[in-house]
C-alpha cells in the first residue's frame, strides 16, 4: 500500500470538500437573493440579477462536479492506484478557472448565463468589452481542461486494470458469457463517466472556441443551431455526470453499513451501459421548442428521455431499498443522506420526464417547472450525496461522531427542500417564466414561499459545513486506518 499517496489523496479530497461546502452555501445564498428580488422583498438591478444568475448556474454545477470527482476518486482508489498529483492538477485548474469566471462576471459585467449560447458572448463583448466575455469563456475552457486531465488519466488506469473501458463496463459478462460479477460498482460508474463526460466536455469546448474566435474576429461566424446543440450536449451531460459520480458513495457506503456487498450483476451492468448511451443522446429534449431542429432528433430526444430514467436510477433506487431491507443498518448522518438522496433522484426525474414530452415541453420548458425538476435531483440528490460523503469522510478517516444537531439539520434540509422545489413546480404550473429578473405581482407568492424555504435550507447547509470543518481536525488521528487495495 502506498501510504504516502493515500495520505496525499485524502489531503486533496479534504481540500476539494472544503471548497465545495463553502461554495455550495454561497451559491445557495445567490439563489435566495434571486428569489427575494423576484418576490419583491428586495430590489436589485436587472444587470446584477443576471450576473448572480450566471454565477449561480455555473457555480452550482461546477462545484457539484468537484464534489463528485472527490467521491469518485476516494472510492475508486480502493480498487486501483490513483496518483494524487492528477487530482491536485484538476483542483488547480478549477481554481484558476473559477477566479477568471468571477472576474468576468463581477469585474466586467458578463451575464449571459451558464449556457453562453453563441452568439450571445459576442453581443456582450460589444456591450461591455471583449475582456469579460473572453475571461468567462477561457475560464470555462480551463475548467474543462482540468476535468479532461482527470478523465483521460482515469481512462488509462481503468484500461490497465481491467483491459479496456468496455471490460470496465462489464462487457465480458454481458456479451462474452463470462461467469460471475463484473468490476466493482465504483469502476463501472467511473468508466461510464469517463466516456460520457469526455464527449460532453469536448462538445462544449468546441462551442466555446467558436465563440472565442467570433469575438476576436466577428467576420468569422458559425451556425448558431449547431453551436446550441454542442452547448446543450455539454451542459446536460456534465450536469448528469455529477450524480453518476456522486452515486458511487451510495453503492459503497450502504454496502459497508449493511454488510451486504453491492455486486455488479448482469442487470446492473446492462443498466449502466444503457445509461452511458442514453446520456449522450438525450440532451435533445432541451431543443424540443426549436422548429429548425430535424424532427427525428426531437423524437429521439423524447423517447430516450423517457428511457433514460429507468436503467441506473431504477436499479440504484431499488437496489438501495433491497440492500437496506431487514439489514439492521445503523442510521447515521451519512447513511440517512445517501438513502434520502435516492428519493431526491427519483422525484426529480418525474417532472423531467413530463417536461420531455413534446406537447408539454412547448408550454412548460421556459417556465419555473424546469428549475423545479433540476433543483429536486440536484439539491436532494447530488448535493445530499456530497454532504453525506463529507460526514462519511470525517468519520472514516477521522473520529467525527454524530450529534443531535445533525438529525435536526437533515430533517430541516429535506423538508424545506421539498417546499422549495414545490414552489418552483407550482410556479411552472401557473406559467411563471424562468430567468426573469422582474415578476408580476400575481407570481410573487411562489417566490416568497420559495425564499422562506431557502433560508432554512441554507441554515441546514451551514450546520453541515461547520460540522464538516470541525470534523476535519480529527482526520488522520484514528487508531486503525482503513485499508485499501494497493494497485501499481
């Protein structure tokens, strides 16, 4: 066992989780600010609103991905050797990219949202100068480079360990009749993320480079519809992969707590293979309102958006129920958050599937219905998994113990998150538009109720974060370190 590398990995993971927890709270406060403005509780300028909206969307997805990579890295390193220098490289790229994006937004008034749809950045460049738009786009590009470094490295390690990414996804068991179980669930999920997110990031990088070229030389133009396809392919895949990385913790921790290994049987492997394929295809449900998109793409977007909810989500949610059933599991902060996150994932998929229906999408997609579904699976799914892992990390690598505040904080977080997403979904039902800085009086009730819920969510998140930072002081001080499989 390379104890030095393991200690360095844990150090990097601790740094990533520290950054993740603090930024999550700040992004929640940014979201609350927008709700308070829409609900006419406070009054900020439309420009500031859209700057905050750009920060909130970009920052929340980016920080969820950083937390997801930390989870993936921690558990995959139990099975194969992972060099901590690669993790620190990604962390460095991420910090540089974030600083550039913050300067672009608050220093140069860039406010085109995370989607940065071509040719909007060039319009911003004409309005506020090229510096802000270029800083934002290059910041995203640097973030993408950091993640590609991680994914390409992981691809090389998985290929060396299992003989190929296909074998890491269990193709020997699925197609070649190999008996027994496939690779560990952490390896299967990692292989899926490596394939899907590498494609997504490269698609996004293409759209970003197009915008950069157009800003530098406006005479060079590109097809806006093709750029939109590339952008949403990137955005949808990247956002989806946050939960596919974080769910590794559910497999590992629930199996550990119940003493029942989460085995990669053929059904499990088939589900993850289908999800790999579907995740690459279903971004087209974001384009259902675009009449210029070929009809066959829209039909595929609807069909596979329906299908995508079934493979991994159903297998994982059902598996979580079965592995816990009659197991005498000891519920603590980590196991509670991981188990409840399954509810958030499943619940978030329901309004997403509804929105992926073409006739519904034409009416609902540009309303708050979409933030409703997204906040459900992100806030009660991905973010819950990250908070749960923060406690698990301190407990496993240190000596942190649960207290009464943890129980109340978990209850507060989930109850008021249900209220928040409920306010979004109801607002979508009554056709409240998303991404509007100013709301009509008849819409402000949903905004005010959502803001009230957000206050309690933030209080719970602050408790999680404070507890995490206090628990970090015990990391490395446990008497019996947890052993990991060593791989060269």
